[in-house]
C-alpha cells in the first residue's frame, strides 16, 4: 500500500548508516513504516564522512529500501549531525544601559545575533542553546519585560568543522535526495531516551557508539554541555586484535565473552579460558584485563567531561547510558564503580511510544527515533494539489536547476575568495616593502649616531641625507631632530666653538669672583 505522508530520518553511524520512515499519530506515538541499514565502516570514521562515493552508495541503497517498503518516492530526509569534531563552547554577551531599561524581545534577539557572530576559523555554529540571562543581579530564562540597567546572555554554542555539513549535503545531492534539516544527534537522542524528570533534575546522557562516545549534560531542561570523545566499542575490538587475533574473531570474543566490570576472581577461576569455535582459546583473565582497561579509559573521559561541565554535583538523575556499546554486560556497574554515581540507567528502548514495524531494542536506534520526533515536514514526493505521486521529470529538472545555481554560486564564492587572497597577499607584500624601507632608514640613522660619537660629523650628515632621500613621512621628525643634534655637536666641536666655550667659561668664573 502506497503511503504519501511520512517523515524520513537518516543517521550516519560509524558502523551502520540507518534510515527509518515513520508517521506521527495524534496521541504522540510514532508508527514505524520502514527501516533499512547499510554497513558504513569503510566510509564513515568517528561519525564523519571520509569516503563520499561509498557513503552515496549506502544512502542510495537505504533510500531505495525505504521506498520499496512504503511504496512511495522519497524527496527529502532529516539527518542527524554529530561526529568527532563537534563540541560545545560557552559564550557571554552583555549590554549596559545608561538608565533602567525594560528588556524587549528585540534586545534579546540582538544578544543572540551577536553571539552567533563570534569568530570561528574553519568552524561554524550548528546550534545555540540559550542558558540563562543575568538581568541586573538576578538570573532568569525569560528576561523579556524585566527592567534593569544591564543584561548578560549566557549561550551554549554547538560547534563543528564547516566541512561536516558540506560533505553530507554533497552525498545527499548525489543520491537525488534533499536534506530537510540538519538536526543535532545528541539532542535527538536525548528526546528519545530521557524523561522530563531526568532533564529537569540533571543527568549525563552517555551515547556509547562504535568509534565515539557522546556526552550530553542536562539540568533544568536545558542542555548544558556536549562533548564527543573519539573512543568507542571498536577500540575494545582493536585492543583484542593486538594479541594477534583476527578482527572478526576479536569482535566475536567481545560480543560473546567480554564484560565491562568483573568482580575479583577466586583462585579456582584463575585458569578459566574462553574458546571460539575451537579455533581460538584465550584466558578469561587476559580478556578481562584488555576489555576493562579500555572501558575504564572511556568512563574516565566521560567523568572528566562531567567535571568540565561544572554540573557534576547537580546530576540528581545520575547517568543514562544508550548506544550499541552500552549493551556490554555490567557496563552500568562499571560506571558506578568509577564515577561513584549510584544512579545509572541503561536505556535500550525509547521513551516515545512506537507501533508498526519493530526496531532493534538495543539502544542503536535512539537517535533515529529522536530525529523522527523532531521532524515536521512531509518527506514524500507528492503533489499537494492532487495528493499523489509527482511526475518526477519536472522535479528532476528543478533539482538540476538548483544544482546549477548552487554550482554558479560556489564558483562566485571561490572567485571572491581568490580575489581576497590575492588582495591579502598584495597587502602583505606592501607591508613587508614598507617595513624594509623603514628598517633601511633606521640603519642609516643608527650609522649616523655611531659616526657622530666618533666625531665624524661630515659622514654622519651624509647618512642622514640618505635617510631623508628615502622620503618616509613618519621618520622625518626623527631625521630632523638627529640632524640638528649632530649639527650642533659639530659646531661645538669646531675650534671656533671650543674658543667661544672657553671665553664663556672664563666670563662665568670672573662673575663668580
């Protein structure tokens, strides 16, 4: 049966690229209509696209699978954006008034605009989470209507490399699909797995992925801190490989026998071994040491991010774990042992009610569900007048026109950038030329001073003349002063000058007598 009203979400994971199509119901639940995934370890690393061609192939395959299941063509999709380069930065913007002033929405908007203009070389602000506003001496989340002599806005800027969006956009364009919107993956995950009480009371959401671990700190329903740690479940697999075990076998050993936290073993268990289909045998203690060493490193990095957030003592709801790597046995206990935080919850499912197709309940679809929750536009390629599938020829022509316009726009930007670089290079060369002339002039003046100290006044004045001929306006006053000084010294050092000085001194002496 063909469906013509649904939302599509795509998550670009380091292990799998996953896609889902769903429809929001009136009761707040979501009906899952289609689900597809493609392995992505050879095209995405730490949440970032590094092989565009293979990523495009995966996206194309996923979109076709979703179209087959829905019986409809997909025009656009919501994309979760994250990855290693993403992090949060606090920023403060203030205004002082000459007298008590009522805070308006326009003033609050201007604070936000100023915040977004902060200098970020090679990076961009993906999203801004307003924190509180300090109005006078008091803090509030809504300052509009309050009168004060000053206001200071506290903002949390979510930042990433500029190339992050560009690569995603390029791959979707090649897959003949638009990006409906870029949604922050950590926020989407939080919407799917955190309760209202956890966001309000304060918690650390830890998404343990294959190659990254994302930490999101919430307090009073506001996102306070985000960080992406470049460590995940695949690091444990690679550590097992370091003892000369094949990658696939190492992954199986991890999935079947690894444990994030193990109670101290009795002597009788010291010789216990794990066997993988009779071809690999590994001492349990050896596997335990390898796995727990890496798990401890990840947890200590998480603990450090909680400390850096300055909300470590305010997380009344504790820690919530999600993501594929969170399924390792005793992962919650490992967090309790290391962080000393007793409240640790493992979120494998979703706080959002789902029906229709069944999604994996292992924490790997948390972000996808959150993206569906955030999505608002119909992603089906339909004709709003006839409420039916479009003839795609017009759409494709329109898309090509948009691509051509985008290409022309990019070429113009590249041209302007080249002109700017050329101008900057010219300015740099001119500054260097001016500085060389100033240095040369300073050299003449220094030499003149040295010659005058040796009473070689004629040579000294020649050096000053060389400096003057360079015609450097900002040095003229210094040249005049030095020339007058040397001329005076020359005059005083001549025989007539010395004779006049003796007569003057004799007169002074006689006057004293």
